[in-house]
């Protein structure tokens, strides 16, 4: 309490300084890569090749829509679906337009029905929750 009063009376207040080490975020050596440029370029090329393969897998027509929806769900769960937003939306739209009641199929178990319901709902397609009951 005396420190507060001392500050009001224009008296000097002693405040000890802490000598902390610099943060790792200000250290510029963290952001420089230790990999040679050719290896970085090789990794970038490999990433682009893999993106193209996934895009081809998305666009390839399949007879079973569950396989495609399951693949789309895997891409979303892996966190890479932002690379393929247009392809994912196109495929889901195609499946939903061709078979709007795909989740009501009698041969599907609860897992498949819930998967179809959730993926379509997450992407903005309206389907009845009665398919779960």
C-alpha cells in the first residue's frame, strides 16, 4: 500500500527489473531453414504431385456414393480439404442431386447413414434427421 501512496506523492518507487532471456519468437535463426534449397523444392514438388493425385481421386466417378463421401470426410478430417473446396462441393452436389435420399438406403448400417447425414449437413445440404431414427 505504501507503493501506491509513494507514486501519488511523486516519490521514486523502486521496481526491480527482471532480466529475462529473449523469446524464441524474436530469434531469427528459427525461421531460417536448415534444408538445402533443392530439398525444399523437391518437397514442394512432391506436395503438388500428391495434391494432384487427391484431386484425381475426388473427380474419378464411382458407382458407390458412400465411398466418395467417406473419402471426402477423410480429407476434411485430415485438414487438407481447403485445397479441394471446389472439387468437394462439386462431388457432394453431384451425389446429392443424383440421389437426394441416399441416406435412406435400406442396406446401410447406422454408421454409414450417420456419415452421410453428417457430411451433407456440414456442407450445407438439407436432409431429414429422420433417416437416423
